[in-house]
C-alpha cells in the first residue's frame, strides 16, 4: 500500500444560487456568467466551505510576500487559468481579461 495521495485526472466544482449556475470550474475549463457582487460573495462562501470541509493545509497570510519559487508558481497558475478561460469562453470574456490583467501585474507572459 502506498502513502502517496490519490490523484484525480478530472475534477469539477459548480457554484449555484437559487438553482442558477454562477460558475463551473473543471480540470481544464471554466464556465459561467459575469458575477455580480452577490455572486462573488456566494463564490467566496462556497470556497470557504470547501476549505473548511477538508481543512486548509496552506492558509494564506495577509502579510505574506511572494518572491522566488512562490511567485513562479502563482505566475504559472495564472497562465494556466488564463488559457482555461480562453479555451472555454474566448479571449473577449471578462474573466479571461481579468486573469490576463492579473498576470501582467506580476510580469507574466
């Protein structure tokens, strides 16, 4: 028996309010509507509940600074996210534009 964590090739998370989808995030895809302020709060609440369900092994500290390897990991994650937005919704989708802008802020390609 191996102590290695089980790897999942595909995963999916969907956030809805009142039976209407706000966002669905999958392994290589993101779909959803442009979120309102209430939608954004619902997404944050869902994320907090997901982390509470399993426990967050890497809590985010407000005073943490990213540099070196950590910055490269964030940069790579934003590149992947921007590509997923474009693949699912096109490059004119507001979520893709935001991800691209965030990537530009930290000097990503």
